[in-house]
């Protein structure tokens, strides 16, 4: 208004104002003042400054919004995921009675026996629950490559209740970006839960493909058939009772982007089958080497040559760890390479929970047919540990192991078959079986031999003149055996002791022909204790500290455990392992009793 007061009114203005009412006249004057002001250079500069600041603020707000959307869990968490576990009919029927009445009626024990997990507790948990991220810190900060590869998850059903399976499906959807998740194939066999109604009820049919089989198949055959319905570039095989953990997809996708011919084992956490509480596992410090029974493996510390290779990388603790074979449950493979190599050996026997030796045989085939096998420390899945006894008897499980190992030995044993027969004596009297289709596939791919695998990949495997025999070291003076007391693993050194003989894992030692040495299957040897120099401790074997087994007579299982000119001695009333000057007394005599596989 000061402008209006200071501004002189011209004749044209007065003439125009006379014809207008007072309100219109004020509008005209304001417009003329603004037009005159705009012609001022100072005003134009200030207006440009304000406009530029407004544009920068708008760009910042848009960028912040996009960044917030990108940092969400998956970016597209569906509304139907925000729900609680499916409540089955018996839960609804017992709602008026309360949980105490249900437990009293015996329903809880019935379901524990049927499903081998606490179904009632599982049904009460949300399908979209959050689990902890126990990966190494370097896995969380490492930048991963962007890739267009897609994942297909394969689940073969057996006895898991619907809520457990649904929780695994929801975790896969939430923990995988939509552009990287192709589909989830759920293979239902005879006797397993039909998940079709649950999938449609939760609007999952666009991602989950239900395949039903009217017959009961082995896990290997079911996985092979399910893989044909997958459309992703990478196949991920997980147990039916498992949940996907945060950050699992990016390291998996990067590993296959760098090496399509990879067979990858995923790291694991455990979920207690009764409480459904997550327990941390850290298997990335170990690799797996096969045993000569050809169905089991031993875990050992990452060898020095593998540690040196990984230290060359910018994030060594996050890089894949090459291993001779896979041992853990969840694993992944390129769909193209998996089908090219013939998939799993469908002739191997086993339940939907485990097929003894199938992945071991696949690992050997993968290496020899020009692939690589490795563990991924940054890609983790949590599996539910089942309760109670498995459906198969121990006798049937032993028969399955024998049958499967014989198939592997027939295919890959070649000149080393006698070592397999020595590890599995019963195999000499069992007829061999084989898969003509797999033999033709191996021949067509010009796969390498078992000798190449042992000398180039499984270099830590005991074979040939180092053939290992498993047995216990027992004193001849009483029921006392040398026990590792749990110090044979990757933890700090500890003292073994004499303990009541039970033939368990902690009392199992390996006898190596070359050097007549005894050590644990993880590569630890008896060594001098740093505090008590006449007492033994367990640590990784080093040159100059080897103990050897010297039988009393040729072919005898009674002998002395000798270090230079010193012998192990058993002392009544003291569990520690002392070594003294060899006097060939009965207290220094032990038996090495072979443990049959």
C-alpha cells in the first residue's frame, strides 16, 4: 500500500478508475505496481533464486522418497502377509475350551508324534515373523553386484504342517526382491499335506506352483521332477521346514553371476522344533571332505591354500569357500547346468528329509564334469530341527546308506574301490546298481576321473597309502578310552582325557597307514601341553609333533602310542593323558579297536 500512496496517479489511470468500482480499481493498481516492479533487475534475481531453491527442495524430497522405498525389506510386502498363522480346524474347535484343555486332551502329543514339530506353537506364530541376522558383519556391508538372474525355490513336502510350510513361503517372498523371484515350486507327494487351498486362500497362486504326485517318490526323484517346473535361472533346494533369512538373495545371485557352473551350499541357522527359537550356526569356517563310506563327510578348518586364495579378495569373509563336497541341507545350482548334468541320482533311497549320499555323489560329479562346489557364508537359511525318531528304523537307514554308497562307488570308485570295500565291508556281498541315463550323460560330457578329483580337489582326503581306519584307543588296564572331550573342532586347544568307553564320536580316532599316525578326523593331533609338558593336549598337527601307533606284534591291535622315545601311560585315578619314558609296561599298552561303519 505504500507503493500506492507514493505513486502519482496519471490522467489515464484516473480515467480508467472512474469507469470501475473500488474493488476492481484496487486490482488494476496492484497489477500495474507488480508489472513495474518486475521490470526491476533486483526483483527478477530474487524471484529466480526462490524458484531455484524450490526446485532443489522438490528434487531432494523425491530422491528421499525413492531411497526409502528401495531400503524396504522387499519393496512389495503384500498386504496379506500382515497376518497371523493359519489356525486349523482343531484349533478353532478348541477355542472355547482354551489351550490348557487342548493340551490336557492329548492333542499336543498326537501332533508332536505326527509332524515331529510343535504344530500348536507353530500355528500361533505370525507367518511374517522377523528372524535375526547372524551373518558376519562383512556380509552386511559388502556391496553386491546387480544382476537380472532369477531364483526358483523348490520345496518337497513330507510331514510338515501347513503353518510351517507357509512361513517358509512367506519368508522367501519377503526376503527376495520381486524381480529376482521367479516362482516357488511346492511338490506334494502321497501322504503329504495338500497346500493348494492354503496357497489360494493367501493369494499366492501367482508365485507358488503346486505339483501333486499320486505316488510316494524318493527325495532325489521328487526334486528332479520339481526342477522341470521351475522357471528361474537358479534352483534353490530347501527343506520343507525352513525359513529364509535376511540378505540371502544378493550374495547368491552375485556368486552365480560370476560363475554359472557353481554348486553352492547355503549357510544355516537352526530353529528349535519345539520352541521355534532361532539358534545361530557358523559353518562358513569349515569345508567338507568325504569319508570312504561315500555317504558321510567330515568338517575341517579351511585349509591354508584356501585361506590364501580368499585373502586376495576385498571381502574375504564374504567370498565363496571352495569345498570338495557339500554337506549341509540347503543348496543351489544353475537350472541349466543341473539339468545338463542329469540332476540327482533318482535311484538313491531315502526319505524326504534326507537321502544318504545323494549330494555327495552330485558334488563329485559336479567337480569332475567341469563345475565348482563352494559354500556361501553370506547366504543363510534357517531349518527347523525335527523332534522324535525318524519314520525309518535304524536298520532301514543303514540299508539305505549301504545301497546308496554302493551306487556311488560303482560309478566313481575305479582304482580306489578297495578302499571303499575296506571302509564298508558289507559292500563286498551286495550287488551293484547303476543308472544308465546318468552313465550316458557323464560319458557325453567328457567328465574327468576320480583320480583327478582326489589329486586336485579333495587333497585333504585320506586315501591310498594314507587310508584311514576308525577306531577307539582303549587302555588294557580298564574300561578307559582316550576321549577328545569336545576339543576336536575349530575351537581353542584343550586337553583330552581318559573316559568310560562308549564308542561315540568323541572317542573315534583315525589311523593313517603312512607314518602310523593317529589323529581326529578334523586334523587334530596329540601334542605337548604348553603348561604341563608331560601332559597331552589337542591341537592342529604340526611337523615334529607326530605320534605313531606301534603294535606289540605284527597284526596285533595291542600296541604303544609313541612320541620320539616317550609313551602314553594310563594312570588309575587320574584322567589326564601323561607321556613318559617308554618302559613297555602294561600301563603303557592300549588297544586300537576298529569301529565298523
